[in-house]
C-alpha cells in the first residue's frame, strides 16, 4: 500500500490579502502525492508554479484550505515546529542554489544540520561522505563564489540531502546549469527516487527535464489544468506527450 505523503485540500493563496492589491494566485487546489512519486510541475510563466511549490513545502503559508505533509497540517505548526519538521522531512533545491557567499562550501552544506544542533562529529561525517559522492570534497574549504555553477549546484544538492529528507522540493533546479550538469543532476534525482524511495516535486519549464518524472501536472492561472502519468510509457514517449501538452497550451495562450 502506498502512503500519501503530501495532500492539499482546497489550497488557496491570496497575495496582499485584504488589501486593495489582493491577488488570488492559487484557486482551491486539490492534489495528492504518494510516497515514492516523482512529480514535475509545468505551466506558463506567472501561472502559480512557484507559489504552489512554496505553499506545499512550508516556505510560504497559504491563505485558505489545507496542506498536509506526512499527515501533519502545515498551518497548525509553530515556526519552531516548522523548522524541526523541515529538518526531519524536507530537502530544497533552488534555481539560484541559495548558497551563502559568506560561508564556506562545507558550512553551507552543513547548514540544515547545524541549525538542528546535530553533533559536530555527525555533521562532519555526513558532509564529507556526501561531498565525496558528489566529487566536491576537495572544494569544501572554498567559498561558493570561488566555484563553478555546476560545483555550486552539487553543493546545493549535498545541502538538500544532508538531513536524509523523505521529500525533495526543487524549483527549476537545472535553470542555471548547462546540459551536461543538468543531465547529471537528473541522474542523481532519478537515483534517489528509484533506489532510496525519495519523493520528489520539481518545477521545470523543460520537457526533457520533466520526462524524468513519473507524473506531470500542468498549472494554468492558479489551477491544475491537466495531468499526465508516465505509467508504462518509455521516457521518450512520455517526453513526446509532454511536448504536445506544452505546445497545445501555448497555442491556447496565443489564441486567447
Ligand atoms: P510561476 O512560478 O508560474 O512563474 P508565480 O507563482 O511566481 O508563477 O506567480 C503566480 C502569480 O502570483 C503571478 O501573477 C505573480 O505576479 C503573482 N505573485 C507571485 N508572488 C507574489 C507576491 N509576493 N506578491 C504579489 N503577487 C505575487
């Protein structure tokens, strides 16, 4: 039996709530993710992808409805609880890596564990192990600005994995990478998903990157408009379907 790890019920996000600039970015979204799924989120720019991913991962707090992560409702948690909950459950990868230039690569990777007051020896062991796997162990004393984009993204992946998260949330993780580094990152995510059962929710605008997922949702104007399940399709067949849905959506936008 698979388990629901993430669920939204009538998820609504209104920016500038109760001001004259109110803007409803998400309209009553109902959505479920089962353990071990790899979800890609696509949609035109401004459709609500980042808002959606931020609101299902504790980064932002929704205006209405419910979000449950591992059956725990996000809005009922205090900020301390959210911090602990993130450390126990979630790993984040962002397009611009979000590494701190004032900290070494080691300190950046260690951050989720340092914030959770994990013992120094345990942190050292975990950071060194991961950095070695990602082939950046020789860069740990350097600062992010001394490293290449690919190296920084690998450090960001180490930071996302250092707490052994059950769910990885990624917003355009390949947005700043060349094709070689992008496909390396996708192999890492695929491996974590297939072999370690890590659940992944990833925003991307690239059909090839999306074709690594097991299910795709397409967001438009703050709603989930359509969905494709990879099922028995090959990656190539799935990729073709993703291209089709993107071009059909683009055509609709043009003729609107
Ligand atoms: P996407 O990730 O699909 O490009 P976003 O989730 O960033 O879309 O934005 C969805 C909509 O919400 C857009 O119309 C955007 O202008 C609006 N929006 C996003 N963030 C804010 C904010 N902090 N304040 C007001 N409006 C916002």
